[in-house]
């Protein structure tokens, strides 16, 4: 997990754990190539009936390309807005 994203991810997990609820969070994670990629984590708790033991299951979805595309579109929109205001 990227150091800048760790606090948010851990806080969100702690909140979900207290409430026993599923959550979704986005952050940068380092893969086998040693580069960070944006991932979306979807995590949910599961309890066996009559048990206090909780198991967490999750999925990590690679959203790096989508995130970068979204960032570039936002940058373009800000640039166009700035130029229009200057006309």
C-alpha cells in the first residue's frame, strides 16, 4: 500500500470492522513489478451462524488505467474552463 493511502485504507477498514459492514476503498498498491497501481478494494465480513468469529473476504480490482484516464480528463476540463474564463 502506498504510504499516502495507508491511513485512509486502515481507517476505513477499522470503521467497517466496528460496524460489521462491507466497504470499498481505492488506493495505490505495489505489485510484483515494484510499481504502484491504483486498485479498488471491495471487502466484506462473513460470520458462520451462531459464531462470533468473523472472516473477511475481498477482491482487488485494478483500476489504474481508468484512474489515469479520469485524471487526464479532469485536467483537460480544468484547462478548458480556465481558457474560457480568459476569453
